[in-house]
């Protein structure tokens, strides 16, 4: 009896370990490939109109300006907190969704649309406990160059980008890391509810599109890598574009540099953006966000589905579509 319980316990530990490995490899790979585009998204969403002019005129103009004026390294400002936290963040997001789909599946092979939404919402909720502080530190680093340039680049406007953890802690205390927590929930729960079911639908098409050498349909474990990659790109880009208004609000609420506007909560932020900048401002950065999130989730999801963690630990890989 004891031996049987021990086997189950070890199996559970290995399963958790495989999720950490998959989430870490998937998240870090996707982040390093797409972070400069995400930096551009943050600056586009936070920039203000001064004398009828904007500092950046779109995604590629922003990237060129940052590279020219601040150097290549500035394209990765704010990346360190993300690299440190991307492992638990992606592990929670991807593995909780997988776990909930397994729990809610009645036959161990498929999940109803309703249960897919429940699984996705659960994953989105739990990931925010890591995502909110990660976004706070990331945005501080990403937006530092814009604030410095906006104020003329004088010595008095120099901001620290090396230690965002210390800056957030000094300015706002521990609670400061969860500034914009509700806004992050408002973005990430709907994102997950769009992304995961849409990805599952697209990925399941492989069972119809591809066949084995003998002409029979492939099984769930044989879905081609590039098919999963393409599905992640399409689902990620679609979900990112649809929830962009919530991302604009979240980004504004989490900006703590001197000289940035302050808002009294989500409703005040929405009202003032609409009144002062117009409805179009809620779509600001949507192109950059979609371009960043699409490959990020395509890479992360396809690498996660490879089951590298399971292979390293010698346990079977399950994939419920």
C-alpha cells in the first residue's frame, strides 16, 4: 500500500517537473524572440500627444527610433524580470489549462466548449498572480527611454532601468507589484477564454487534414509541429487584438514613471482615455501586440506540446484536444 502511494506521489512530482520544464523552455524561447516588439507596444500605448505630435508613428518607426537613439540593448529593457518570472507564469498558464481540461474531460480525449472556457478562465485567473508583478517591472523598464526622451533627456529625468524591483518596492511597497491587478484580470481571463478554445479547435483540424502512410487519420500525439505552431500564431494574434483595449487600460494603470498620467482605477482610466484621446486610443499598440503575442504563443505552445519535459523525465506525454 505504501509503495503504491509512493509511486503515485513520484509520478505527480515528475508531472509537475515536466510542466515546469515545458513552460520554462517555451516561455523563455518565445520571450527572447518577441520582446522588442512588446517594448514597442508598451511605448505606443503609453505615449501622449504633445503639440499635436506623437513620438512614435507606428511599430516599425518605434523600433527604429529606439535602436537609433538608445542602442540595441534598449530593445530588451525590462526583459530581466520577464525572464525570471516567465517560467512560473507560462507553467501556470499552460499547465493549469491542461490540468483542468483533463479533469473536465469525460472520455480523456475531448472537452466540451463550455468546459474549455472554464479551463481557460481558470488558467487566466491563476497566472495573473505572477503576471501582474512581472508586467509592472517590465513596463517600468520598457517605458524609461520614452520618459527620458520626452523630458529632453536632462540629468534630472534619468530613470533607473536596471533594478525595477527596487524602484517599484521603494515607490509603492509590496502592494505596488499588484497595481493594476484587476485590469490584468480583465485582460488575461478573456484572452485565455479566446485563445485556448480557438487554439484547440484549430489544432484539432490536424486530425482531418493529415493522414498516416496507410491513409488512416493521425492520432492526437502525431499532430505536426508546424501545424501546432501555426495554430498558436493565429489563435494568439486573434486573442491579443480582441483584448487590446483592456491591455491599454492595464498599461496606463501600471505606469509609475514621473510625468505619466495617473488614474483612479479602471473606470476613471477608460473614461479619461475616451474623453481626452478618443475611442481610437483603445486600439493603440494593437498591431504591435498582435505581432508580438502571435509568435510568442505560437513558439511557446508548439514547444510545450512537444513534451520535452516528459521526455527528459521519462514519463508519457498526454495531449487532450
